[in-house]
């Protein structure tokens, strides 16, 4: 069973800001930059002349999976994208709807997306994949609805590799975050689950391997560590049509 985010929807944004010291917004903006630079060309790789002539299509339609309270949608809409957001939690979506009135919002499961193949220029997911019950299925669905030549950008929290950072990270996630969770959201349990689920979740190459093993063809993929690797950004380009 996925965690029920309805319970923490009301305090979700405030707690996010406090818990990450405002970095979560910066991370999402960074992801949106990657979406924008992934201008796609439906017929495949661009040659140098086409690139010179800027014969690339602008990224317009973006699906934000597990959109929550819509913060990624806010950043995407600011850059002129048309955003569709899906989430399991009605309470989270209700907040998202108020933030981005132009967005299209739907209660839906990432593991069974209600859209035809090759629907969106780009797909994003911020801090959502860790909550999927069947990770491979969710990722495969996200790739299915992405247009050939399109880009998928995923943000996820991770345990930092550096032995210098680790003790601070452990102290913060094991003690301070659950305490903030109980003070701000009145829900210590949800925020005790957070560091545990981060530690269990595949990161880096292991995560990219799962995507590369999907039945959809990947042109290339890479990861970037943000803020000492506390957040990881994965950029995956779906192979263009032949
Ligand atoms: C940590 S929140 C992230 C929300 C938002 N993307 C953000 O950037 O703040 C995780 C969200 O994933 C949603 N979620 C979890 N499993 C899901 C699934 N299988 N399909 C759709 N949404 C899901 C939850 O309801 C929750 O809103």
C-alpha cells in the first residue's frame, strides 16, 4: 500500500521548506532547466545545421507524475509549459489546482497512467518514485507516455556518499526531521518513514540500470548530485523514432 499523503497535505509545503531549508524549490527549478534544454526533435537526432538553425521543437506538454501540491508544476508553468499533473492523493491535488489554474489535474496511479503512448514532450517526477509500490512498472509507464526523443527528469532524495557529510545527514534525518514532522505536521510517524525509505531506495547507477532495463529504448541517461548528493537528479532521453 502506498503511504496516504492526504494525511499530511495541509502541512506538506511548509514542512518541505523548513526541512530542506528552501533547497527543494531550487532543486525543482534545476530539474525544469533540464526539461527545457531537452528540446526534442520528433524525427531523431539533429544534425549540426539543424541545431544552428534552431530547428528544434520547444518542450510544450509536460506530465508531472506524483505531482503532490504542484510545486514542480508552478516552475514548469512559469517557463511556459502546459502541465498535466497526476497524483493518488486528492488532498495534495486540491492544493496543486489552486496554485496552477491552467494545469490539467487528475487523480491517477503512476503505475497505470491514463494516457495513450507517446503523449508528452517531457515527463517529470519530483520525490515521487520512492513511493511507488512497483518501481519498474511506474518508470515503464512514464517512459511509455513520453514521446520518442522526449526527456524524462526525476528528482529523488538520497543518502550522501561522503563519509564527512554522513554523520550530519544521519543526525538530521534520524532526529531533526522526525521532530519537525511531529511539531509542524503533528505526524512523527510519516517523517520517521522518510529517512528509512530514502536509505532503502536504489540510487545512482542502480537506479539508472532499472530504467535502462525497461522495454522502452533509451537514447542516453545521466545523473547529477545536488547539494552533496542529498538530492539526485536523473535525466533520461527516450530514443527518437527511426
Ligand atoms: C513526497 S510527495 C512529492 C510531491 C511533489 N512531486 C513534490 O515535488 O513535492 C510524493 C507524492 O507521490 C504521490 N504518489 C505516491 N505513489 C503514487 C502513485 N503510485 N501514483 C501517483 N502518485 C503517487 C503521493 O500521493 C505524494 O503526493
